[in-house]
């Protein structure tokens, strides 16, 4: 695994949700593959978020919705 540490509780929580929905459809070996996929996704997302540099005064972009008259 990369230098990014992923909390096992996050993985367990996501896996428990998936097992609740799809528990009967996969074998234990397949669930092990799903667990590894969840771990890889969390690492990728964490790495992507770390590449964005934010300052203390950065705010979210406002959502622009042009006025189109009465609905």
C-alpha cells in the first residue's frame, strides 16, 4: 500500500453496507476481492484530494442558476 493510511473502520463500514445489500450473491473469496477494491478506491480518492491545494480563504464555488422567469 502507498504511504496513505486508510482507517480499517471505514473499509469495514462500507463492506458491511455492501454485504447487507448483496450478501447472498458473493462467496467469501469474492468478498475479499471487494474489500481490496474498496481499499484501493479509498486510497485513490485520498491521494486525489491531497493534490488540491487550498488556502485558508478558499471557499466552495457558488452554484450559478440563471433566472429564467417564473416556473
